[in-house]
């Protein structure tokens, strides 16, 4: 099995640190589960981070080669040096500041965060719909009892009126109201 060179270890470490920064930044801005980060916008943001951090890591290989272990310090200085570079790097066209690299990275992060949040919301809606489909099979008297407990005294009548007015399935409307009010408690209903 071939061993990795110092440069390869540095790039691998830089990628690991990039993944950590990616996860922390997206969690901080979207507050959703990790699995929702890997949409197209999230992967684009991760690729930008890995590319920038990788290039910066390669640029500091000589400077950090005297420290032990060199690959760790190269990755560390590369990743955190990249932060300094992106704060000061401007792209100009015809003497007009078009965009800073920091702006590009912020836009990529914001898009990734928005996409992760949207995927999380869509996932939760699907779970609520699935639960409502299951709850609709309960007798109306049972659904009404749970509605009284979880939502309040007016819920059964108000939801029945809404279902009638919109010609919707009353048990499904009530099941969906339970799922949306408290998914965890509604999931325990059998």
C-alpha cells in the first residue's frame, strides 16, 4: 500500500478542515440536520471551500515545512490563511470592483443554507402528510379527543367547519392538524 506524501496529507487534512467549516457554517446559518447540506448548492459551496483551502494549503507548503508534523501545519495555515486571502481579494473589470471572493463564498453559503432549509421543510411536510394519512383512519371521536388534548377546546368544531367549507376529508384535515401541532405526540397515537 503506497504511503501519502506530505503534500497529499496536507491536502487531505485541508479537505477535512474544509468539511468541518462547511458543516459548522451551514449549521449556524440553517439549523437543520447534516443530511440536508448535500444538495447542489451545498456541494458547490463545499467545492469552493475545498478548492480555495487546497490552493492556499499548497501555497504555504514551503513556509510550514519546518514544523512538525508539516502536513498538519500546512493544512492549518492554508485553511486559515485562505480566510485572510478571501477577505482581501477583489476581482476587478475595467477598473470596477466586480466582486470579492468573500462575496462569492458568502453567496454560495447562503444558497447552500437556503437549499438545506428548504429540503428540511419539505422533508417535514412529507412526514406530516404521511402521519395525517395514517391518523385519518382513526374514528372521528378518537381524533376529536386527541385534538381537544393537543390543540384545544375549539379545535374539533373549527376543523370540522373548515373541512365542510372546503369539501375536504374531515378526518384527514384533523389528522394533519394533529401532525402539524405536535408531530412527536401525534406520532405516538395508535
